[in-house]
């Protein structure tokens, strides 16, 4: 399985923040109940990291109202060896 970062934006209004939190927390999804929010720092988004097989599967974890505007990013880690190999193959 792959890991994906799901970024869910919402309007920068107090009521919209509260509704986003309520919708995600009351969804019943284990993933969504672990969402982290940036609202109190002026970043009106929620972030969730999930382990699923595809971007599409990650998107379908979200309630339908948030799917269209969500950004899904596949995450990966690199070892120092992998990066050194890459840099050797791509010197410029």
C-alpha cells in the first residue's frame, strides 16, 4: 500500500471551519477522525495521511462535499543511497 497526504481546504469563515471539523469527525471514518487542521493559524485546511492503494481510493475516503477540491499527494521516502545514486545518474 502507498501513503497519501489528503489536503482538504474550506472557506476562511468561522462557521465553515466548525462545519468542516464536524463533518470529518462525525463521518465515522478512522482516518477522518485523525485529521489535523490549520485554522487557528490562518491556514483553512485539514490534512490526513492514509495508507491505501491509489489516489482515487484516498479521495473516496472523504465525504462527497470535499472530494472535488481535495488535493491528494502520494508520499515517499528516500534513503541517502537512493538520492546519491539518482544524483550520479543526473549530474545536471
